[in-house]
């Protein structure tokens, strides 16, 4: 296979087509495309293609991209509707059928035909899904930053750590993505001066998870908020971090350094460490 | 193909294995498995399998599941490392190689080999990713519920609608998933009594997006918060919703009924309507 240098290669348009939001198509498609970093790609989402007319419009856009680029578009599809998928397959584009590629082998493995159904049939599951997520998001917002420490017994996990160590976005991600109820409690200087765990946390030790961060990074983040303050000084950041890590170790609270870790990764590791089960997909 | 009834079918274990968080494997795997609703499945995530020893442990768990179930496990994989994937392929499980299945056709299409690289190589992208998301999440939190209306010029979109119509979770989802800066402004009775758009919104009309909800549903949601109050009474909910929708129409603000729509779907439709481009994948 001979390599084409970026200068020679035409621009391509990549479409992500779906009956639904298309987020799965975009996520997997993007993971694949990062393996071809030198390609000049224009990425276009085509969500909610769930009618003949929406499909007509989608095919028109693909034909137009082909004229503009002088090369056929690459289309990542999670279309569930077989008729829609067939129309795509019969068009003049390169189709990556993300569901279809695996349905046949699964049918054989399970000895059962798949129930190819459109969004409608998932209405009840969607409703439950929505409710679980709402509950979890509201819980995270109500129990953000130690705002209230009541109902901690309802928490699946209580995140703790110094101010600006990444607790809030992690809690929200856990709620949004997994339906996990996560509270967060900031460790303050007062807490560090006292002996033992903060009172609010003591009864819930088994559900505590700590976040830590490199003092340099903390100093940088705090500086954006309150420049030239004691709060954002390196010495303050360093001592808070050191003492908080000591507290975590002393009370055997599992903790993670968030300095160069994405929220997805923090959340995933936390789920694993705390043996939490996701409540939604 | 003969159907096996659930009673005869053995339980199966499904694994989602990945070098990273495994969220893509879980999402696509789950979409496929919903097509086989009657199967008795146990689902096990195996994230961060990025070392020989982690792979040893993963293969052990698969072998154990096989003994327990009396049937081979089904494994959805997004392993990037070819050696790891080969170990999986050579084991006695059913492998659904979500990346591998599409890499060859893409290599042919692009006339270029894929740069199969482990997480490390994405460090810089991850860092930018993290920063964009943090900024967007912080923006959403600071501009939640009309808390502050300064910096509205920085918003990619400003959501508006009656209290409890789904604005906050939608803003957070937009920030988390797409890196979109979304503020939200609640329409109050005071706003409805005044003429025209609320002052805070007037300069930003082109970036407004409305959420509405069926009065019955709103009444139910508000009732959980403040039962037997004027706030949660049906007549109050109904008049607020009607007048808010009238306001949307009068000022040509695009809006969406959130009553039986998931946050993913609201967000996706909003992105489409407002022609917003996602800032992260």
C-alpha cells in the first residue's frame, strides 16, 4: 500500500448518520479517524434521520460533498432501520455500518434473530433512563462543594479533596454518564487543622474517594480565578495538597491524581475502585 | 435460524474491554445487545487493559465466566494495541473487534496505513480536550439559572424556559459532551408580565433557544419539590407554559418540547437548530 502525502490527498467529508443522536457513530468514528491523522477531513453529523424525507436530504448532502471534494464521502452509520440502511448501502458512498457489521455474528452466537426496532420501542427504557439521570444530576448539584451534607447516606460515592481538584465536573460526569449519585466535599484548611476526618465525612468512610492534583497545576488553576492571592500561592497549594494526601493515607481513602487525567478516565477508575455499577447506558 | 427461548438459553457474560475507559465499547455494545432483549446477560466492563498483566487478569476473568456460564463470553473490544488484540483473538471467546473491523477498509479508502498508537500519543489532544470541557462546565455552572447574566456574549447558546423545564441538565450535557458554552435563564412570572423579552436576553436574541414542557409533566416535577404549592399547581404550570410559548413564538425563538425527549436528543437537536459545532469528541 503506497502512502499518499497530505498535499496530494483530496479533502474528504465524513458523515455520521443515525436514527437517533448519532453520538455512538461520532464517538467510534472519531476513534477510527484519529488513526489517520494526516487526512484532511470535514466532519458532518446527520442525527435523527428517521424518515424518508430526512434520508433524501442526507443523501443529497452526501452527493453535494462528493461533487465538492472530488472524492466519495465516508459515512459512519448507526441506522437501525433496515430500509434506510439499504438506501445508504445502494448510494455511491463508502459506508461503515457500525451496527450491521456485528448483528449477524451476534445472531449466530445467540441463536436468535435481532429485534430491529426503531427508537419508539425503547420509550419506556428511555423514560427510566431520563429519570435516573435527572435524579443523579440533581443530587450532584444539590450536594456540590459541601453545599449540604444531609442525604449523604444516599450517595453512591462522596468525592473529597482540596478546592479546584476536579470534584465538581467529575460528580456531574458520573451523574450524566452513569447515573451515579455523587456528592462532593471540599477539604478546607479548617478541616486540615482539626484531628481526624471532617465530621460530615466520618459516618461515610467506605464511600469516600479522594482527588488530588500536583501543586503546580493547582496553583495555575487557582491563579486564573484569584490571581496573586494567598489561595493561589504555590506554598498554600503545596501544603494543602500534602496534608490532604496525608489525611487520605491515614484514613485509607482511595485517591487519584487528576493532574493529567481526563474526566472520563477519573470517572472510570473511580467506578472500578469503588465497585460501582453504571445505572444507565 | 431457530429461536432459543430464554428458559433454555444459558446465561452469558458480556465483557467490554479497552485500553482506555471503554465507554465507546460499552455504548456500541449496549446498542447491539438491546436487539437481543430476551438474552440473560451479565455485563462486565474491563477498562484500562493496557499492560500484559492487565491482559492476563482480563483473560482469567473471561475463562472464569465461561466455566460459570457454560457458554463462551461475548467480548466487545476497542483495544488499540495490536498485540493485546491478538491475545484476545487467540483466546476461546467470541470477539467483536469494534475498531479492527473498520480499519482495513479505511486504510484502503484513504490509501494510507493507520497509525495505531496507544493513549500516550493523544496526550496533547487530551489536554486541550480537558481544558475546553472544564471551561464549558464552569461556564454552565456560573451561568446556571440566571445566576449571572454577565458574559452572555461568550455563550454559544442561552437556554430559556420556565423553571424545571430541563435547562440545567441540558446545559451541563452540552458542556460535558460537546464543549459548548451554554448559559440558562429562567422565565419568571415577572418576565411574563413585562412586555417584550427580558432585558438580559434582548441583546442576544440570535443565541436564544427555548425549552418547553407539557403542563401535566411540569406540575408533576414541581410537585416533587414543593408539593401543594402555588408553584406546583396545575393552573400555574399551565399559564406559565402557555405564556412562555407565546413569548417564544412572538420573538421567533426556536424551541423544543422536552416532555418525552432525552437530554441527548434535546442537545443534539439544539446543536442542529443553532448550527453549533462540537468542540470535543
